């Protein structure tokens, strides 16, 4: 994923979730994400530069109908038009924020797989705090992808709703080649992935999986277990160290952790 703070159509700027047991969840994420000698995340879940990247909200009556999924906030050229296209293509609307004149400000929707996502306008460049390349990126969202049974149909849904373009990613399962998809923002940089539920992604749920970098992945996985979460799948690199882990938090929300 390119710099999360770049205003662009198709860019994922941030993500949030509304959870029960909010105080416990906040303690869980603070410990799991705040590992390493120089933690990438602060206790308030902003990144190490103090920028808001992810939001962990309490599951109040207003948000009780939202699914327990981390929801990406995706920038689009026209929220109302993108929301309408989503509905026309078999999605459904959960929330739609409008100003006093009825102009769409944001929307929360479900795609045909019931994966939740948010739409927001492209953020004005002057509203974004400048960063200094890769050195400023720790503590940002590393990646987002969605694993579904019909990745081709889902690819086409988001291509029309978000105006993403597509790049094939060659894959192989039991000797059979196939393609997953990188979804590209307006600047041509990968913004997210859409994957088939096979091969390395077999068994993953049809939700937008948020990948969060941590300073010490082994220590983070220890905190996952101690904090009431579950380690679903952990892979190691050729050096023997953890390369990625898919987990569930104590209330059952899925996410992935990667080295920062």
C-alpha cells in the first residue's frame, strides 16, 4: 500500500470498528500493537506521529447494527454516486451521512458478500499532515485485502463502485495457476487486494482484513493469547521469524499483524 495519507480516489485513508467491551478491547489493542523498542502505535491507537489512523469505538445503540468488522474508509470522487452504484450492484446501505443541504458526506455499506466498507470524499491536500517518505510510515495501515469465493465478481463490484483499476497477481494452488487482484487507486498504486478463497487464503472470512504493522510480532502474538484473542494462522519467513499472522480479537473481529 502506498502512503496512507495521500489524498487520491481509491486511497484507503483510515479504518474503524465499533465494539462491545470497549475498555477491554482498548487494553487488548494497546498491548498487541504497542510492541518493540520503539512502538509504532500509541495507547490512543494513533500512529507514532500522533496521526489518527484507526478508530476503536464503543458499540452504542447508534452503531449496534454495524457488523464486527474493521471497515476501511475509501476515498471516492462522489460519495452519493458511489453509494448508488453499490446498491445497484447488489450491495446494501447501513448508514449515510448528509449535510444540512442533503449532500452526501460519507456512507457505510455492505458489498454482496456482506463485507463492510466506508465511502468518504477525497481528503483535501491541505488537511493532510505532510510526511517524509518511508521513515514516517510506521504505525500506518500496511494493507487491506478481501477474500471471497467469487473474487472476479467482487473485483468488478469495487471497480465500478470505487473506480479502482485492476492488476492481476499470479497465484498457484496445488499446481493450478489462477489470479488474485490488486486494486489500484487513481495514482496507479495498489490500494487493496481482492483474493480467491483458496490456496494461502483458504479459510479466511469474507471481510476486509486490515493488516497492522507491529514492532515485535512474536511479542504481539503473546499478548493476543494472553488478552483473550486467538491466533488463527501464523506464517514464518525463511529466517524463522514470524512474517504474518491472522488473529481474532476478544470479541471475534478479524485482523492481521505484520512486522513493522
